C-alpha cells in the first residue's frame, strides 16, 4: 500500500493563511513554513500529525528536504505548495 500525504483538518483550506510564505526552520525529519502568521509543520513521522501539520511519505520527503533552506520562498496553491530554492 502506498502512503499518502496527510494534512491536518485545521489547515483546510491552506490558502486562508496567505498565498506566500517562507521556510521558518529545518530539522532532520521535519521543517516549518510560516504562512501569514501561521506556522505549518511538514514532517515525515508516520504516526504523528501536528494540529497545523502535513505528513509527507518517505520518498517525497527525501526528494524535498535537500532543497529546503531557511528563508526559501513558498507559494501556497489550491492543491499544494511550491518551494523555491537556490539549490
């Protein structure tokens, strides 16, 4: 069975916090994005989803994390996030 992206009910719709954001902080298995005044945790913990969080499956998280740096711009779209990186 393929794991799917999970998003907290408190974040739906994500665009209500704003249309752009920035990477706030980066950790080994998660990172935070500040959208407007809302901090959103994006993580790779299978059994843990914060109230304002998004779970990414292993393969997707491993593709994204090397490109994430504090300060990177994030565009909020209706059905996803676009990360802009210098890498």
